[in-house]
């Protein structure tokens, strides 16, 4: 059945709606609105963190979602929102005096690589990817991407308003734990709204601690109600977000990307995280719908790459399948791709309201600091989640030693300090994420090559080792990686 000719159904309570089915259009529009709300928070927050235009991000997320659904032929219901995997690479590029165009250029190349990987997976199968990037490696890379940003959150963002950062952080923690269901899944967004309103209230009450007002709507008043996001000012260097130093998001909009080998390598490790993420999400959707989606796994990965290329080609943010929307499907048991088309169209329309985008861009730096403290830690711990779900054995030195070395390099060479980069030549340097990723991947496969055959335990006594023979769980497994977005 064509993806544009859904079978109209009226399910009984608890009965599922398949991807090629839909409810009446009124209900479908309502479900599409739920998907917009689910993806909205992260799709706006992450561009702010990366110094990119949030309005353009949500507009391009709608276009990327439609492209995704067309490429997978409507078989995999998913929404492509802004990816957090490139946050570390963006911070590293800004630390090397790059600008928004350099960030989107590096992201575009990564999107091309991701699309190529998707084609390989489509023709050769997912086992090829698992052989090169087993769970022990993908988990380490995801952990590096998150924890590399620790000093960015605490030293770069937090000084904007330390007390508001702590208050917002606490609110996010309480909401994530105390709220259930859908609201618990959007705790980051709710924390942003809470911190935003509290910052405004502190300004009204005259609560000090910062220079000037926390919330400034000067750019909001100057922005048009309807129109395309503005063109990025020429020659911008550094992060233009409210907490990035330049503090003028109004200058960031659409632009053509700029390409550099050094900057590309800073962003490229995110591809590994996106591969693991997409495979995990496809498996999660397959489990919910009861359909075998392995034959379209490669298409889904390639479609995400295509979406990222399209979005970044005009200065938009990178894309990825969203766990929040998978959560909406789990709660409603409605897997209809019609709802995703509706959500995509709504997102595109919202993207043409510049004033709305400037409201989000005016989020106080202290609020974003509190959110990123939690967010970056959550991204890092998703790497540990991959290890746990795949039973990675760190009593085996093949897993332990190269990963340990890569983590220290990846986290120690932090993205917020340009002096901490590993210099190869005057024009070619590696940041912590890139260098740590190289060490993890190359070190792991080198360790497997030199390890005595049949000797999984090796010669190193690892923490937790009991002396008994332990299976090497770094080998590929076909477990569901779970619902891990970043």
C-alpha cells in the first residue's frame, strides 16, 4: 500500500494502528501535534547549544522527516529532530576559532559518511557495522562525546548565572524523576520553560547576581512575525548563542557551509553514535510494531544521513531519529506515518515564524547552563547504557585497556579549551573527541589482533575479575540497543 494511501481505521481501546493505517484526519492531526510537542524541546535546545538558528532547525527537521519517510517507503515511523551527537564537535570547532559555517560544513560531511554507511548496511547487512564498531567501541565513543563537554558546561556556560544554573539543573532532575509518562520524557524542555520564567521573574523583582537583565527580548521585538530565517552575517567566528560569548543569535540564520579537514575530523566521531542510535531506534520500532525491519535498517541509516546533509546544506542542524517520538508511539500504540507527515508540515510552518524563534533564542545563559549540565551527563551515560545492554566484559583487557586510554584522552582534551588540542601540523589538529575515538577504535582492533587466540582473559588482572573464564562480550550481539537518543 502506498504511504500516501493509508487505510482508515477506528481501533478498539488498546488496539494498535499500523504504519500503513491512520485514524480519521482530525485525530491524526491531534497525534501529529503530540509528535511536534515531543520533539520540540530538544530540536530547539540543541541548535542553541551549537550556536545555530533554532527556527531554521525546526523547519529543516520537518523537511528531513519527510525525506526520511520517503526513503524508507513509510515502513519506519520516525521523526528526525536535531541531533545532540554533534554538540561536542561544534564546541571543539568554536574553540579552534571556527564559526557557524564551519560547524555546518563539518556536519554535512558527516551526513554524507552516515549515508554511505547506510548504503553499506543495506547491501552487506548490519553485521559488517557490528564487526567494525562493536558495542564496547560505540559505547565508549558516545561516552566521550558527552563527558568531553563537562568543562564547557561548568566553565563556559555556568559563569553566566551560577545560581540559575543550579536551580534549573535541580528542576530538571526533579521533573525527570517525579513526572511520569510523556511529561517525564520532556523534562529537559520543561526545565527550560521553568528557568526561563523564573529568570524573567527575578528580573522583575530585581534579584541580582548578574550584569543586566537575564531575559532580553530586543531581538524578539525586532523580528518579523512571518518570513524565512535571516542570512548568517559574514565572517562570524565563535559560538553566537547567549552563553557562547558573542551573545548575538540574531546574526545566525541560513548560510552555505564551509569545509575544513580539521573541523571535519572534530565532528566525524558523531557518525558512530548516530549509527548505534539509528540501529537501536529501528529495533525499538520493530519491537513495538511486531514487524521485521532489519531489511530497511540500511535505508533508515542512509535516510538520516540524507536528512543531515539537506539540513546542514542551508545552515540547519544535524538530524537523528527521536526517542521522544518513539515514546509517544509506545504510549498511544498509534504507529501511523500519517501522523509524522502532519508533524513535519507543522514544523515547517513554525519555521517561518522568526519572532517565535527569537523567543527561544532569548533563553538566558544560566538556564541553558543548568540544562547542559544534566544533558551532557545523560549523553555520556548513554554510552554506559550500551555497554550494560550488550553485557560488555571489562574483565577482558582487550575491552578494558584501549577504551580506558581513549576515554582519558577524549575527556581530558576538553572541547572548551583550544590549547588542549593535539597538534599534528600548524593546520591540522585533533580535539579530544576525535583523538579519543581514534584511540578506542584503532586500539581495540589492534588489541584483538595481538591478543592470544582463545585467551579472553589475557595477562592483565582487571577490576572485578575473579579468575574464571569469561566470555568476550565485545563481539557483536543482536540485542536491542534500547531507546537511546542524544
